C-alpha cells in the first residue's frame, strides 16, 4: 500500500500562498488525496499554491493528472495562451520526478523552484 | 507465438498493489545490476502499465496481474500479463502535449510515458486469453548505455 500524506502551511508573500507539503509516493491510488485536498483549499479561498515535493519519492502520470486539474482550478481565467502559471509553482521535485515533468511538457507551464523563499516570492 | 517463460511476480489487480509492483521492479533491477536511471524509468513504466490494467482492463473487477523482469544480453525485458478484456493501444488518444494545460484533455499520459521510456513496447494478446505487454529497454546496464 502506497503511503502518502499532505501537510498544509499558509505563507505570506506579496500574496497569501498555500503550501502543500507532499510526503510519500503519488500513484493512481494516492492521487485523489492530492487532488481532493487541493480542491478543498481552493474552495476555501486559496488563490496561489506551491506544491512542495521535497519528500515525494515517486510520482507517476496520475500525479500529473492531479497537478493538471489543480492548475485548471486555480487558473480561473482558463488562459489559453502558452503562458506559465501565475498561480501554481512546484518546489524541489527529485531528479526522477523532474525528468517526468519535462517528458510530459509540464515545465513549459509550471515553474520549478529549488528554494522555498524564491518560490513564494515568485508570485 | 510462445508464452514467455520464467517466474512472474503476481498480485491481484488493485491500486493498492501498485507499490508492490514498483518494489518488485526496484529489487529485481538492483539484483540484475540495472543502471539506476534506467531502473527509475522502468519503475515508472511498470506502474503506468499496471495502472492501465487495473483501471481500464479490469475496470475495478478482480483479476491477476503478473510482471517479470529479466536480463537479455545488454537489454532488460519486462513482461506484464493480465486476463482482462483485449486492449487496443490504437484506441488511446495521444496526449496533446503541444496545448496549454487549460486546453489539454486529461489522460493518455501513461501510454505516452510507456512508449517514451522504453525502446520497444509491444502489446499483444496473451495465449489463452488476456493481454501481454512486452517492454524492452536496450543498453540497460552501467557501461552499456
């Protein structure tokens, strides 16, 4: 059984930012935990989000499906231009996860940061 | 067509079994001496393939999934068998990676990763029913890439 949990932190940068600290592996079994928790935070008013992936060991395409859905929930304007997300940033994916991010072309839309403060200040 | 021989790691199809298949690939790959970067790709590919069997093949119904990984010269061959309904990869739309996320339909990423991260991915009916996916990753050992 895959173990996965999320810790939620609120940070204040130029805008309030919700940081989801993801811990464990994200596969098709645990992906709904991420997607549902993020949707819950967005429903409660979150407008800007960082997914802290420092403690994610593995993420398959199910995790990217969740990130895709979270981005679309945050991007209320449904931008159709090829622009980077102003609302969702990724922090510290390991090299294997980052390879999949690039293989699936998500790096064209989502900034990847390796410093928490930089990620928060990037909004 | 001959059925692939050798010991298979077998589990009942479920999303809960995914981590056990990943562990099997990790352990077997390390025993075989597979290059760590290649092994990470194969862990992902097998996770995607078994996920497809669970979600689209069996559609939540029970059934077995079997995986075997072995060395063939400088290559690694992974076979994944199930007894689910016939799978036609031609029916799966390719992910539209050139579109903005807001316009991109969900899905298709698993099959795309399977094909991108292997040198060969052959889907075929298994003798006696079900499906067999045969994956080859060439030059999979340190010093052979």
